[in-house]
C-alpha cells in the first residue's frame, strides 16, 4: 500500500475506489469500528450533550421528543466517549430501536444513523444491504453525510454493486453542499480519476475549497499545493477566482420521504 493510502484509510477512505473489495474490508473494520469513519453518523452532539441515561428514561416513557433526540445524538456522543478506549459504546441497541421507528417517518438524520448502525453492526446485525437502503433514503433527501457515506458503499461494493461513477455522483452532491470531507474526497477523485476523468485543475479547485474550511481535512492545503504545481499560472489564477466566488448549494431532495 502506498503512503497516501496508508495515511488516508484512518479517516474517510477517499481512496476506496483504488482498492479491491478485500483490501477495503481489511481497512474498514477495526475492533470498535471507531478508528475509521467511512460511513458516518450525524454529528449533532451539542457542546454540553444531555445525559443519555436520563434521555433514555424519558424515551421509554413515550416521550417522542426524547426518542428523536436519543436517535439523533446518541451515536456521536457514544463515539466521542469511546474514542481511544476499548470499552464498547453502551447505547447502541436503544439507539437502533428509536432510529428504526423514526427513520420510517422519513427523518433523514434517523435514516443516516440507522444506515450507519447496520453498516457497523452496532445495536443490530451487520447488514450492508440494509445500510445502503437507509443511507440512500437519507441521501435522496439531500443529507450530505448520507451522500458521502453512500459514495463509500459504491466505491467499495459493500451492500451495492461496485460503481465508482455512482460513487463520484454522490460524493459531488455532498461536496456541493460544502461538506469539508466531501470537498476533499472530490479533489482526490479528480486527482486520481475516481469515477471521473483525471483533471488536476478540478482537483486543485476542490482541494482548495476543502483547505479553506476550518477542518482542512487530511491536510487538503498540501494536496492543493501539489496540484497547483501542475498548472500554468493562468490556470491557477482562474481556479483561485472560482474558489473565491464559490458558495455551497442548498440540498434539493431527489425524492420525498
């Protein structure tokens, strides 16, 4: 495995389309499925998250707002709590129960989280096809997290027929909404012909957008500099003007829930 792949696999596996399915499986799964976030949960946890035990008690008493809040917040809170430890997250089964209920009503965050639970086998039996089904429902409603996760499934062939062109399509939808890791992902695809014709100018554009975000995912600024070195001064100036003028789009659902 080259240095780029070794570096990137710990994050969102933007390199999935370069690997075989067996290589992907080897990279995706670690003991807690926390070291890799290729298929992500909605990160909605506030700076001062609620106590999940209290929230769970309210949910079990029929409080629908608590049920929705538990589904929306528990995955990101539990992942943060378990990060770097060997203790399994404590609330997955409860999260799956409320997310299943809420996802059926068309809630895109519940659909994203439920799809991710099926992908990881947290609170439910691991089922890639179910993961793809729920991620698609959320993605079609314009949820950027679901779109980039669905792109990963198409790149890897897990739960769907492998199709990196389809992966590119969903990655671009997420990137157009300004999602930092999707911006990086799209730059990587243009650099390495991941479902699209190789284009260093476009790679520079998307890497530059990713680098302009607070997260600067995977040192996107360094990748942007590498691409800039391949362009003429005129090309570079034109791309930089596009970056300045670019604004994220508001998601347009392709299907109603």
